[in-house]
C-alpha cells in the first residue's frame, strides 16, 4: 500500500474524526486533528495523546 493510499484511508476514516487524538501540552485541550497551535491558549506543543494503534511501515 502506497503512502498516498494510507493517507487517504486516514483522511476518509470517519471514526478517526470523532476521537480526540491530539492534546495541547500547555493547557490540556484535546483535538481530533493535529494542529500547529492551540486555539485555546496559543501554545505550540501539540502531541498525540496515545500512540497505541499507530502503524509505521
């Protein structure tokens, strides 16, 4: 499976959009998608909450 196929699966997966996967390390706000800055506090340290289930090939 190509990288483009993997990305397409992630983007079109509706279950992934409903879960909050990323968290601002400054204020604790969580988001369903990765962000560059937190809209709540303006912080720029946004990380995945949990790395379980992440597959790297």
